[in-house]
């Protein structure tokens, strides 16, 4: 039986109303999520809802990590954060990345107490991060030190000769892109490479002397690249105490009058307050509409440090 004109008009009107309600619901969801993220990004809510001690982990290969530096700047500015505990477990990383991390930690230390707790290893660039703190605690069997700088590159000239492979290039000057794996380094190339390493090493050594109140001669003797256990590091004056986080909290209470009642809150670069509004809201809207977001996640780039060892390194990186 054919529908009357009035029924058709009513159905169309109903569809329009339903569409408007769906759009209004989605808009309200976006507004709510925006308010939530804004709230959690501020200093009065989320991780910073109450007075606390912030805890940041420094692990893996250290690179010039902008997100980590931004996180430390937020901690420095937060009125709710009364102190910072650094949990360091890393063999080090690039010298420039270690320098950037050191400066970011010092920004925090300019405003509130910072104590470093060393884990299994806090070597080379990891020790650079540690000496940025006001106090260093390590386990007796922590491996630390390895004060030095290294620049490595492969040389495949012998292999190229065996397989009959030649490498051609045109460059603006003899020292451009040197040292190269495709040729044996000249004495001039080795000389300027040693000078670059020596300059960064001098920076590292002077930093250790300054932060650990050592004479230049004493710092030079300790900065021969060797590893130290926590016990050896304590005797050498490279750390302040043996123990773990409990020892760090005791120091904060005794020396900096930071209440032992304050809770420790983990601050992470991938936490909710650091996510972009667009990505976060899109995920929630997709869920609300019943979509599978696994495909969306697969498209997002994974935030992982580079595995390449380019540039000058302050890292415990034994041959082989």
C-alpha cells in the first residue's frame, strides 16, 4: 500500500532530527574531551592534583629527546611538585643528547630538590644525567662511571677490494664527510677526529669535576673510561650514598625538609596529559561510534629512540 505524502514527510523530518542529535552528541563529546585534556594538562589536576614528589625514569639509549625535556620543564614549573626523583638505568647515549638532558634536569634543580637513584647501570651519558642531580644514590653493584667519549665507524676497504667494489664521490673539500667507511683515514682526518673527541671529553671531565667538587687532577684520574661499582664510586666521590629509593626519600626528608607523607607520582612522556587533542579525541570518538581503532593505532608512528649510533657518543659500548 503506497505511503501517504504526510508519512513520507514525517519520516524525512525524523531522520533529520536523528542526524542533528548524532552531530550534537559527537560535538559534546569533543568538547568534553577537550576540557578533560585541558584540565589534565594544567598544574591543578591530573598528575599534579596534589603536592607530590615527581618520579621520572631515564632508561635506554639517551638521545636528544624533546618530549622528555618538555616533561622536565613542566615538572620544573609545577607548584605542586616539591621534589624530583630520577630513576636512571642506561648505558648512556649521544654526547649532545646527554648534554641536553643534563641541562633540562638542572632547570628542575634550580627550583626544587633533585635526587638520582641509579639502577643496574648509569654509565657515561647516564652518569652525566646523574651528576645533574643534587644527590646521587646507587646500589652497591650498580655499574656507573665510564667517563669518556667515543666516535666509531666501520672500515670496509678490504672487503671492497676483495669483491671488486669501488666507491666514487665528488665533494667540496678533502675533510667533508670524514671519517668515511669507504677509505682509510688520512693522518689529517684522524687528527681532527681526535680533536673533536678530546673537546667533548674535556667538557665531560670538567663537568664531573665541577658537580662532584673534585680537583682537575682527581677528575682526570677517574675519567679514564673505567666502570665503577656503586661501592667503588662511593669511595671515589662519584656518588653520595648506597641504597635505593627509600634512601633517596630519607635524604629529601632530612636535608630538604620534604615530607615523607608526600606520594610519589610517575611522570611519563606518553601520559594522557601529553597526548594531542586530535589523536586522543579521535580515538574516543571512534570507540563511541563502535569502530575498531586497531588499524588507527597501526598508522601512528611508534615513539622509540633511534637505534643508530651517529655522532659523538657518551655510552658504555664495548667492542663486540
